[in-house]
């Protein structure tokens, strides 16, 4: 629920369907429950009352845990690029240098952050034309708060460059667990779709679909057999969205069901 810049989510049960590609910088407050973000550099848990920043083009899996009687509630602000470009013309981006550690991090709770998210509540259901202007102001306000927290956020918020061509094999081996579309994979590796398919075939000798399925099955087998994870958790962490599809593919590959391997 919410506008294109404000996203309010609410669940009553554990949810594992979180987005795998964060397309724009996002500032989030967990209102109730807790949220676990699993990404290539590790994992971060954000408790109720906590705040999290995610940089654009981050690949991440979310597991959302409700709290008894309250459920799971999160409010997010999407800091989309065009508004950040407009804001960058009002400040001097050269003043904001450095590197933030990783692409996803928890922020120290503060009265300023809490007050900011409280101010968003009246606009969650506002679909009027005036909201477009208001949402731009709220995005700029979020950017200003982040810069006050630490000026190094400017090196992220004001970086509008697209990804250059990178090592495809290394990228795929590190990020095969994320359920990302082919166009997004191509963009993240700095390629057109045709260039991505051509390079992929040269490196792996098969199609992205077949390679991803086989690689995810290998990972799931390892997680069940060696790490003793339940099949459902292994399927999710390996990149499968549909458990029935995973179970069927697993049995075709290994001639044993995931549940039988678990036993």
C-alpha cells in the first residue's frame, strides 16, 4: 500500500517473498516484527523501531517475522534517481565523499528518523495529483537526513553512473541465489541482453535458465545434506520461488525427494 515513493507492508505470518533486486535506494523503518535481509555480504536483522538503508541494485532476500498480536509492519521510502538528481543540484556533491560499508546497513535509531517516518503517515493513502510534489520533497528530506547522519552517504546518493561491464562468471557464482530477471542480470553486469546471452554461452556452455536451475539444485542439496536445513528453507535460500517446482526438479536430478534426503 502507498504511493510510488512510499510503500507500507503488513503481514500476519512469516513471509519469504521479499524482493531480490532493490532497484532504487530505499530507507526503511520496521514498525512491528522484525526483518532479516540476506545478501551476498552476509545478513542483517532489523528489529521493531529500527531503521535500514539499502543502496540501489542490491541483491537481497527478505524474511519477515511478525510479532504476536501486532504482525509485521514496515514503511519504506524509495529515493528514486530523478529526485536525487534534482536534489544534487541544490548542494555540492563534491563535499560528500567516502564509502559506506556494504550495500545494506542498519542505522542508529534517532528522534529525527522517527519523526520523519511519523510525518509520512498522512500521505500513505494520498493518490491526489498534489502528492507527486509532496513525495519529491519527502525524498529530498530523507536524503538530507542521511547526509546529516554521515556525509559519506553522498557518495552513494549522488552516484548516478550505470554499472560497467564486469566479470560475468564471478558475478553469477556469487549471485545465483537471487531470483532476478534476465534483463536485470544483463544490466547489473553492464551488458545488453544479447551480449549477456552470448557471453554466458561462451563461459558456461548452456543457457542462463538451465545453469541457474542446476546451480540452485546443487546448493539446495548441500544445504539439506551438509547444513541440515529443512527443504523449504534450503529451496528459498538457493533461489527457488515455487516449492513444488523445486521438489520435482530435485527428484529428477538426484532420484530422491528433498524430504527423503533430509531424513
